[in-house]
């Protein structure tokens, strides 16, 4: 019992819950996010960089909590191997939701700690998340990886995730798991916006534009606040199984960057 209590306290601390509420008494229904840097919560030193998991609460009613475990650099394999999935499964409760979004770092063939093959090991690792959530009577939802900012010289966009989205779609169908096709949704958005307008969504800043990036930055993978908010809108809008969606926020044409908060340190890395 002492060991169980100590574990409960550690898990509660890792996910920002008090030990008293970790057991479920008086606890809000919670959405957990397992993912990579595109979903992660960033710190004040990273402003205006933000992840879609950080922005997700903007589209949820106050009675729904979000515990964002997304970790920069993580793949479906490394997230599980590092024990991050175990932390979520120790904290998740019946009726909670687990959003699972990987692919960016699973593609890194040169890194055996992160690489997975789309139709074998990628699906095998994703099953750990699905089976683990269901064993706790929670609802898993697969989220295909958000598309990068990729345009040809003539301004036409192209897909960059290879077979990973298809492998996730097939797994969702074979296991009866809800799927949010963020790859398709984000690709459609970037295609509509075009090469120049997408810079206002991704982390593109001129030298001197922001003190956190004095030399400027041209990042075609990660988002600034506006982009994180709009990707979170795509996730929440398509996530029919996500509880507590705020329809008023989802239909509001312009959610200000000020709805986001940045903690002093990156929570998944501290």
C-alpha cells in the first residue's frame, strides 16, 4: 500500500494533479495526449512556439481537463520505451480519453531508438497504447501526424509522411478505433493557405522579431501560437469522440493567441 501510494503521488505530480485527486475522487474527465513535438507544451523561453496539445483546451469546456504528455523528439517506440506510456496508463481512469499521435520521429531510419517500420513495428507499438487505454476502460483515439510545411518551387504542396498515415488508418479500421485524420486535414489547410500564408502558422520569425529567437527562425515542422491553435481546432473539430467540445469556440473564426499559456519549464521534460 505504501508503494502504491508513492506511485500514485509520482504519477499525479507528473501530470499536474494533486495526489488527493489522482484516484478519481472529485476529478474532472481528462484527455491525455501521447505524441511528439508538434503536440507538446512549450515553456516561456520558447514563446511563441506552441504545440496543438497545448492549444487543445481552447476548444473544450472547462469541466474537461487536458494532460499533455507529448514529448519533443518522441516516436511511438521511444515514448513507450522511456516509460511515458506507463505514466499515462497509471493515471488514466474510466471515461478518460487518450489521443495518440506519432509518425514524425518514427520515420527516422538512422535512429534505432526511434525508428519503426510503418506496417509492422509502428502498428505494434500503437497497439500498446490502444490496448493499455482499453484495459483501463478509457477511450483511445488515433491521430495521424500533422503534415509539415512542404511546397514545391511552383507553390504546390506535397505530402511528407510516407506510409505512416496509411498504416495508422488501417490499424484504426482493423481495431475499431476512432481516427482523426490530421494528416489529411492539415494538408488541406496548408494547400488552401499556400507557401506564404503558412509562415504565419509555422515557426517563421524574422531576425529581431522576437527576443527568444534573435537570429530569426524558419521552421517548417513546428508551430507558433496561431498555428497551434488552428491545428488544435482541426483535432477538436474532427474528434467526435472527444468529450466536452466547445462548439462556440470551434465556430469562432479567430481565437486569439492570448488564450495560450506557457509554463516556466516544458512539463514533459521537467
